[in-house]
């Protein structure tokens, strides 16, 4: 039988939920200054889109490598130390990025920030796995995973507002980095006070472990296989990783380039571009809730099936972008919101609760880090490809829309693979 939760368990679970949720929101305040200020920095420093793309790619390459490292370091150091170190390093690097326009220095700092930021997702997912039962993870992680939509949305709005402190001809891009670093510093303190890796760290019984006849906690069996994951787990992990490669390519293409495109192609000011770009994240919040509700109400918590439905709808939205996305900023923003609505739910379900189920309590940090690592390779592709293609095409957006459509279709194919495993008894997600 399961461990009955005491009031102390409930109190600590609330603290841990809020601390880990807030920490991932806070990470975005040191992740988004570059994309919000990219156009302004390019104008002041004379960087073309390819140079800006290379700096962004340095961050993403390091972020992808860091995901694999974090999956190991999180197991070795523990999520608490790993995430605290990552937040502190990201704060320092973000401050430095606000005082230089040297492209080589910016590239190096962006790479270090990528390594630091990589500690956030796997460390926090690993913490949540230790504090919540398997049977409640779908519902809990549906709420918890709003952190990256809220983080992306709130940081874009706030930093766009900070960017507008300066005159139109000289936006306050440096202040966006300084302000972002200040926010994450405050979050670091909250996380330090209220996060603990597992109930045992505060003298409580494990939440999800079986209990023996004398009331003692029984030892969980260790997983067998490469890196503690079985062949079945690896198959599911690679399918989710493939989905995440293309889904994350789309998400980072929007985050990294849409404010730039809205400024250069649609004639909006830097601040207006930052605000309009948040249509993607704003619609992602109800998208997460709707996807979770559909999963429980109509799909019996089969995450892959509801994810496939949403990814097919997203493919249709990306197809519409190819056809009419150039008509005007209003049409572009509406379709951008539709992409966000359909993307964020599958993203949250498969990489949050899905990763926890694949890895179990013992290997959740590792499974989450590996999935995020595979997924983080996708943003590298878009960052390098979009900048060069934009310059080569003279600023045309058609090739970018084609990339989004193809990525949406391929992400749906990987979801279909997970559904097929479910239907054929392959123990999918």
C-alpha cells in the first residue's frame, strides 16, 4: 500500500512545487534577453542575421551538450546543488552580456549561459518525481509545466517593456540583461530556502515507494539496462526525443526570430515586436490545460494519442502560415497563437510526466535530461539555418514557414510511433 501523506508531506510538497516552478520561470529571465534585444543589438553593432544566428547557436549547442551533462551531474550532485549552480552561473553570464558588443565575447558568454541553463529542466523534473506519486503526475505535471509558458511569456513582456525605456533610436538593450539577472537572483534565494531533493532530506518517508509489513520503506528494485533504462524505456525515450527535436526546433525558432521578423518584415518597433511575439506563449497556456483535459476526459491519460491530435492541428496551422502568413501582422499573430496553443500541451505532457514515467522515480532526472538533450539539438538547426537563409533570400519569410511546416509534420510522425506502440502492446507513453 502507498505511504499516507502527513501534513508535513503536504506542506513540503507545496513548497517544492512552488520553488521548482518559480525557478524554471526565473531561468527565462536570463534566457530571453538575447532574443528580445537581438534586433536592437544587431543595429547598434552592425551584425547581420548570420552573425546573430551564430551567437544564438552557440547558446543552443552548449545547451544541448549541457542537457546530457546535467542528466549525469544531476544524479551525482543532486538536483538542488545542480540547479543552484546553474542559476548562479546564468546570472553572472547575463550581467556580462549586457556590457559587451564584441561578437566573439558574446558568442563565448552565450555558450556558457547555455551550459548553465541546461541544469533547470532535468533537475526540477527529477525533484518533482521524488515528491509525487506516479498516479498523480499527469495532473500535477500539467499544472507544473506551465512554468515554461509563463516564463517565456512573462519574461518577453517584462523585458520588452524594459527595452522600451530607451528612445526608439537607442533602445535600452543593456538594461534587459541587467533586469533579467536581477530577477533570477531573487528566484535563486527562494529556491535555496524552499527546495529539497526528496522527502528523506527533511526526515519524511518516500512518497512513491512501497511500504513493508513493519512500516519500513522497501527498497525499490534497480532498473537494468544501459544507464539504468530498459530496452522498452530506451525505445520510448528515443521516440519522445525525436518528437522533441522537431517540437523544440519550432518553439525556439519562434522565441529566437519572431521579434526580429516583426521588426524587420512587418515594421513594428522593438517593443511592439516583443509584445506581439508573445501571442505564441499566451495561447500556449490554455493549450496546456486543454491538452491535459482532453487526455483525462477522452483519451484515458494516453499522452501520445492526445499529443498526436494536437500536433496534426499544429501542422495545419503551420501550413496556413505558409499560405497567408505574409498577409499582415494580425494574421501572422493569430496563426502564431494557434501554433503555440497546439504545441505547448504535447511538449509539457511528453517531456514532463512522460519522462518521469519512462525513467521512474530513480532515473527520472536521467531520462528527462536525455530527452531534453535530444530535443535541444533541434533549436541548433533552426538557429544556424534561419539566419543564413534569411540573409541569402533577401529577408524573405517563405523558407522559414516551410521549415516550420516540415518540422510540425515530422513531430507528428514521432507521436504516431508512440501511439502505435500503445496500440500494439509495446508499453508506449
